[in-house]
């Protein structure tokens, strides 16, 4: 659940003073996450760690070297919104942190929840990092999977933070607010979503696509590689075909709903009429 009036964007304002706390811009990545399991995450994991890490139900994001990120299972882009943590393998243990690198969003939206669980389970913390050894690796994986499950079950809410982040894209630096997940109130967990919310979600998703299209055009104007531009255009053609299919489906579904409503209305009128087809005259 997204609680505050967050504006997701790939390209934010070019100056920090242009950030609006009432409409907080949060960075949304464009690199898609496809990997679900950490198969051969790295060849330099501590001995015996891979079988346990392969039980992780979230998504894994590789970066240069042997380091990697863990994301929620429903994460689509490699950014900070649905990232759980950043992992640096050592000789016989793992270092767990929020992420302090220079590439992409410089935070992990689900890390405060993970940090709280690790602290309550007495994981060793030093210099904003947790140490995970073979003795507590299974517990660490269990905690990660619980967070993944809770996220899928909508038990967390996302709110923009007052903390700011900046990202260098192509030849410019852009500014954003960070956004973190927190535990959902119990009362909110048992409320069933109303059907209208699904329609609002469709509009929200289409708005995201619209923003990505404008961002893509902006990036395309800055790209000077003909081969990359042609490859991007081929991908756009594929997406255009998918959008046409989506439009045809929604149009057909809307027509079916309209016919169902008309039939229901006719059925109600039929119920109100006498069996012989004549209405009974009113008596004064």
C-alpha cells in the first residue's frame, strides 16, 4: 500500500530545491529484474552458503564483482523501492547493509524492517552492517522470506521520507526523496479492497508507462549509438503490439460488462411485470 502522494519518476528535478514534499518524487528504475532465485549468484560465496541462499524467495540483482542485492518477489525494477538489502560476501561470512554505492538509488526501502528483525534476533551489527555466518544463515534466510511473504500479502505501507537522494544519469544529476516501507496497521490488513480500486490501479500503471515513454524519448535524444537506438526501437515495436492487445482486451471486456448490465436491467423489468404480460390497473 502506498500511503503518501508519491510521484514515481525515472528523471527527477535537476536541483534539490525543486523537490516538493507535498508531491515527493521517488526514483523508479528502468532495468528490469528477471532472476528469481540466486542460482550461482557468485563463484566466491563462502563455502556451503549457496544451498541456503537458493531458498530465498525474493529476487536477486547482480552488480559488479561478487556483491548482490536482494529484492522483494514483486519487485519489477532494480531501484531502492523494493530492495531489501545489499550483500557483500567475505571469506566465511556475509556483510548485510542497506546499500551505500554510487550506482542507482542509494537506499533500500525494506531495509528498516529487515534491520529491526535482525536486531531482535541478536545478529551482530557493526558500522551499519550485520554479519551473517554459517551458524545463523538459515535464520537470516527465514527472516528474508518472511519479509517477502508479508510484502506480497500487503502488510507493509510505503511512505516518502524527508531524506533526499541523487542519481547521475547520462550527463546530469537528478534529485529525489527516498521511500521506506513500514508495518501496516492491523485494522488496515483486514479491509477488503473495493472493486473500484482495481480501476484506479490501472490508471496509475498507465500513468507510469506514460512517464517512462517521456523519459525514454529524453534518453534517446542523448544517445549517439545507432545500434543501441535501433535495438531500442525494436523493443518499442514489441511493446506497441502488447499495448494493442491490452487495448483490445479491455475494450472487449468493457463491451461484455455493458451487455451484462443491459441484460440485468431487462431481467429486473421482467420481474416487475405480471405473468400474463398485462399490468394490473390501479384502483382509487
